[in-house]
């Protein structure tokens, strides 16, 4: 359902504002031309925003209290465009909502200015102002610093939340990947265990076969040892002994001849 922007009579909200004096959130203006960019900036920088009532003059009651009096104003497209241009001249642009009321009698323009999300706002001349206690005033340096810190703090928190969200997503992906890898490792270990059990079974059968082969080999070695012993006895009993005896005899003969030669050499040396 579209939002209604024009009213033949005054709304309850406007009547309440007219019955009170100008406040930190309400400002009365006689004509649209009397609205300045700094007025919009002051409301946008305010904690709760505010409202401009155009076509309203201030008057003082018999009790000495100031109130708003409807005098009417131009509410055609030129007047609306004038207000919109002043809002877009601000930096950053100030968001506004325009309502036309009391069309049957003396039209008034209600300009709603919400508290901005991009504080601090400034006028085209670089003026930073805020609406307080029924008037506009400049923002002090320490107030500007706090506004900047709040704004940057929100940006930091936003970036931090995004980073944490991305990190959590990545950690979740890593956990999922690790879970899959661990499952694969577990399956692989199970397969290795099965292979090990099969190998041990084969080793058992191989051991039995090896024992049989060892017994056969031992018997063969015993048979060979007996054959070697027989050969040794045969050699000792026959030609081997005779060969050794002949070698000893030849060695004795050589020793005798050497002894005789040494004896003769000794005698010749003495006689000489």
C-alpha cells in the first residue's frame, strides 16, 4: 500500500507539534525559501532526527509561551524541488520525507528528517551543525571526533562480523574436509589390517613349509658330512699318507746335505 503524502486536514502529529514550542526535534519555518541546508544537516545529525513545519509562524500566548501558528505556504512542485535540492546539496545527502497537509485551508509542508546513518553531515559550505534546545549550533571538535569514532566503529564491527562469518564458514569447511579425510584414513587402516591378517596367515603356512624344508636340508647335510668323513679316512689310509711320507723323506735328505755343507765351511774357515 503506497504511503499517503497529502492530507486535506492536519494530521494528529502536526497538531501535537503546533501545540508545543520549538524543540530539539521541531523547527518552524515561514516559507520554503527560509529553509537552509544547515537546517536539514542539524536535524540529520541529531540523535533522533526531527521535523520542519513550513508555513508556520511562532507566536507568544497570553501566558508567555511560544506556539506555532499556521499561516500557509506554497506547496507546489517548485517548493518541493527547492527543499529536495537543499537536501541533496548536503554531504552526505540528507534523506527527507515530504508531506502536504491542511490543503482545504492554509496548506503546510511537513518535512521529516530521520537521524542519518552516515553522520556527521555537513552543509555545502562545510558547516557541521546539530539541533539542540530549539536551535541549531555548530558541532564542537570533540563531538565531531566522537561521531567519526562511532561511525568507524560501526564499520569495523560490520567488517569484523563479516570476517568472523567467513572464518566460521572456512572452519566448517575444514572440519568437513578433515572428517572426510579421517573417514578415508579409517577405511584405509581397516584395509591394511585385513591385509596384515591375511599376510600373517600366509606366514604361518610358510613357516610350516619352511620347517619341512629345513629338516630335509639337515638330512642332506648329514649325508654329505658322512660322505666327507669317508673320503677323509680313505685319503689317510692310502696315497695321502704315502705322499706325505715321501715329502718328509725328501725334506730330511735336504737337511742332511745342508748340514754337511755347513760343517765343511766351518772347518775350512778354522784351517785358514
